[in-house]
C-alpha cells in the first residue's frame, strides 16, 4: 500500500480529486488483502470524489482521506500530511491506553498546564467535551483509524482520541482510581511535527529476581537496537528466562529483528513469507473477473543461528499482541499458548502480505 502524501499548500478541488484517485488506484492494484475488505472500494471512490469537490480545509480533507484508507483494515496504511499541515494537528501530552476498552491515562509529560490539571495516572477518561468517551471514540475517532484487527483498531483510536487543531482546549471528565470524578482542561500542544515527549525507547531491558529478564522491543528502525541487545546479553550469563515484549513494536527493518532472533535460536528456521499482487491489465480486456489474481512471491527468508556471539537456549515467552495470547519458544521451535495456558502446535505464518522488496516492510500487521 503506497503512502499518500498531501501537497504542502492549500489544495484546490482538482488537486483533492487527484489525491483521492491516486490513493484509490494504488490500493486497487497493489493491496494484497482484498478478501478481508468489507467495504465497496469502487463506491468509496465515487463518494470521496464528490466530497473532494466541496469547499473544505486541508485538515478536513486529511481526515476524510484517513476515513477512506481505514476502509482497507490495514495496520500499515497511512496518510502522511505535509509538515505545514502536521504543525496544525496536535494532542495533549497524555499517554492513553485502552484497558478493557476504557481509555486510561497511563502517563503524562510534566509542564505548567499539567501541574495545574493534575491528571492522575490510571485515571479513566469518562467523557470528552461532554460526550461519553465510548461514543466519542466510536463516532469520531474509530472511522479514521486504520488497523488490521478490531482490538488494535480500538487501542489506536484511544491513543489518538484527543487529537485535533493545535492550540485548542479540550475538556475531560475523568474518574480517579479511588472512584471520584472531576473535570480537567488540557491543550492540544504537541503537534505531529514535534517529538512526542512520552515516546518509548527503541528497546528497554529490565531484570527480575531469579534471572528472568524482560526485553521490550518498541521499534526496529535503527541498527542500534541490535547493538544494545548484544551489549545487554554478551553471553546470556545468569539469564534463566527471557520475556520478549513486542506489543508496542512500531515497525522498522526486518533485518534488525532477524539479527536479534539469530541470538535466540539454535537452528535455522524460515520466517514469514511475503507476496505481492501482479497487475496484468490484459486480463481486463479478456473480461476476467479480476486482473490482479496472480502473485509474485520469493521463498521465505531464513534466520541462521548467530555465528559470532553466544546464543540463548533457555525458555522464552514472546508477547506479540494486545490479544490474550502468549507465544512460547523453547529449543528453537515457536509454539503458541492460549490464554488458558494450553500449548498449541507450532504454526508458521504464511499469510499473504504486500511488501516492498526494497525496504522489507509489510502492508499489514
């Protein structure tokens, strides 16, 4: 799925129509998971071309494009606004997380406003601008949120539920951990151009009594993640159990993930396959039902045990999603355990994905 980039100036109607048509065509001929899309993509084109003809701000057009892309149900599809537009879109410095579909304040960045508002950690947001939080998310945020699963979609919507025009004030009703409720006002002050003050480090490592170590891999964008992992575990001495938390992994390069995996296996194994649709327009002339039914897909990559550093052969638990499931890995074989704790047979992921051969990035999560 190609990323649509908006122009840097106020768009006119014909330019908005061109952006809509380009985005629609990129998905129509390159998206890999049409069997999962419930929306009528052709009707979406017609509807959005009509909307593009209406007078509107670039911010509104950006939000409408997000709604269009969200129809694909793809975790990696995104509309990237230009810097001039990103500077106008902001959220308060509050880190929100969904717990049983309730938006909780997990953390906040200290500033003068926050010292006055005092948004307690683990407080639940009950209402936004007088609207119940669940309705606010469902009606205003969820339709613009792209994700591959309902759980992830809701979690992402909660994280971005307070986004809006920079400098505007948003009134919240929060329920404190003790049960009392009170109102607070916060300003959308951190724009999309600004560094998010609550951004997690790419990798975090914590040790617990008994030799159990938790490694949180939050991003694989830089090779430094691999170097830090190797420095933390030169030989895995004293490590009796390893928990690898990937629940907040925000994408990056596959090769960095493979380099970490190479330290955690004693034998070679294939990783997830990828394939991408091949567009053959001649089939449309022949009235074939769909011109994109053929695929290009190379053999899967193979992860080999690291030859230059000691590997780890002990028990490993991998936290891979927000769903109630944990993936266990012992003796080099990945196995899944359900929330009930029962072991399941080893499964190798082979679901079709659209991936760029140049970057190694997939189109869905």
